[in-house]
């Protein structure tokens, strides 16, 4: 069975921007590279699907300059592949941009500043008005994600950028500028990360804890997914080794992906893919998938982040009240981060599953959990294809409340059917999530820093009892059951 999950398809190296932190327009090796005809590109996508790919990031250069992008997105989706496009949003064809936004699964707009002069300086072109127009046009068909690379040059603008996203009904992702192969990021990495983290509880704002941790913590990183989970292709279909950023060589597109993967050059990188340039690499996009396949502090930060983002995207961004507790939420978050960082797991090369477990005669002993797992529980866990499918993790219990309670609360509040009691429960959802992660990890996992169990259990029990009482008053047995099942753990 092949492990490949993601395809990073650089459909073009052409670009209509001149970003100061990008090398694609500066180096000769990216000039004049032939682009695949749509028929050949579809053939490549199909063969990637056959080896397991279920996610394609269409990138560049500026991917919207590739004339057949819409066709490829639709073809990938017809196979059941999720698609993503990140654009600089510079276009004079608003209709085509709306069409792309309407069919792609993830529609990302790259924007680092609202100041036209700063934009001109960092992007090298005078196109801020065009970007604003693209945002206004595409939001009619798809809520965009504004991707902001945070650096020393634009850090002072973050609050204005967040307000801009909120006014336009968009989400804004705050990502620290990563360093690789000679490029630099701010020297005060920990302080710089902390200043970005301060915005995590702002409405419409996404700060990914696992990315920040990856950025600030050089030790015990997950393995890079290049050539393990991710295949990277140039515009002409060539397989790029080991990745776009550390490009050392390419295997030309021959019409047969199987032959390319069997090539000794590909195998030479393979599972031990690393060059001398890789050791200090901070290129998060290649590592991101790896977080799903190792149950450790990085994944737990990722699961917390993803569930918080879902809470905000689906419910909290559309109501008021919860954000007033920002200060208190940050106190709980700092405690959670300390707890998660104390889960130190040394890796060995032979670990091929989500976490290692050894049979002791009295159960399966792991590096992750405090107690041994019995045969039935471990057999169930072994069915999981990635960490998201595990059951002995905090997001598993949280999902029960999310699906069976929060969705109903939100629908009823928006329809005017539920009053202040329901709104109060939903406004405390972010705090519930924080306390639940703290308590669960402290109780079940091999952390050396733990929360005060009595304090957290008292709060969690009272909150779940209120959910059960609300469900009982509404005649909602599903909500009562969901709260009751979690309370059994206390």
C-alpha cells in the first residue's frame, strides 16, 4: 500500500508578482519551463490518485496564470480529491477568478499588508487595488482564506489586517515567515511566535499552534513528508527531488508515474530524504501532513487548533460574547502549552505506526499513555489510518459535544428559538475545549506537567450538567447522552 497522500503541483512557474521573499522569479532554473497540456496533466493527476493521493495543492508561480487550472481542479474533484489554490489575487479577469473560487475546496488569497506602499515594496508590483477587487468579487461565491506571512516588516499591521478580514467575512491565517537555505526569520523566534499567538482568540483569525511550535522548537520534529506522504511536480510534470525548496534534481515526466517512483534517484531520497540543506528547514507545508501520523505534542496542538478553528468558523465568528474572555482563555492556553510540551517522546527509526506499543503480559505499554492498553482497546486503535481516527485522544470526546450539542445550539440561536441559556453555553465552548484538552491530556498521557484535576473536573462537570439540563428541557436525548458519556470519566 502506498503512503502518498498529497500532491504539490506547481502548474506554472510564471508569476505576475515579485515578492521579496520568493525565489521563483529570481532564478534562471524557473524560467521557460514548459507547462503540461491539460490532457497530460489529467493523466498525471489520475496516476497520483492511483497511488493514494487525495489532496492536491495547485501552486506556482501564480497558479491562476495556468490557462487550464479550472479544468484540472474539476477533474481532481471528479476523482474525489480535495483541492487547494493559493493566489496572489492579481487578475483583470474577475469572472475567471470567481469561477476558480467557486469550484476549489480551499481558496486562499495571499495578502501581507493593507498599505499600498508597503505592498509595492514587498511584492514588487503596484497591484493592491486589483487584489482588493478580487477579494470583493470572489467572496460572492466562496469565503476566502487570507494567508498572511508575518515578518518584521508587517507585524505592526496585524490588527488592521484582522479587522479587514472581519469586515470582509474572510478568515485570516497568520503564518510566521519560515527560513530555509539562507533566508532568515526574526532572531527572537520565541518572542516573535508569542506575539502572533496573542491573536489566536480573535474572531476570524487562525493561528496554528503546531506550526508555531515547529517554528520555535528545533528538536523532536516530525519527519518531512517530501517523498513519503507528498509528491512534488514541476509544471512540465517532472518529479522534483527532494522538494521544491531543496530541489536537487528532477525525474522527467515519462507518462508513467510508476516508472518515476521506481527510479533509483527517487529511491535514493525516499524515506531517508535529507540533504545538508534540510537540517534547519522551516518549510512547514511539507511537514504539515506529518503531524497527522505521529501521536505526540505536535499532533495534540494540531487537534486543538483545528477544533478551535471549526468552532470559530462554524459558530463563534457569528455570535458575540465569547471573545470578551480573551484574557482568561490565554491563561488557560499557556497552561495547556506547558502540559503538551512536557510530553517528550524520543523517536526511533523503526516506528511506522502512530505510536509504538509493546506487549508486557499485562497490556500494551506505550510512550504516550500513562496506563497500559488492553488487547481490545489496542486492536481498535490499530484500525486508525491516522491520528484523527484514534479514539484515545481529547478531540474524540470533544467531537461528541460539537456535533450533538453545539450545532443544535447555533441553529436554534440563529432561528430565534433558543434564548440566553443556549447562548451562554455556546459562548463558553472555547473555554470548555481548553479545559477539556488540559484535563484529558493530564489524566491519560505521559506528561510531566499536569493541570489541577479537581479544579478542571469541577468546571467541566458543572458545564456538562448544564448541557444535560438544557437537553432534557428541550427533549433532546442525544445532547443528554453526549454530556453524560463525558461525565462518566470524572
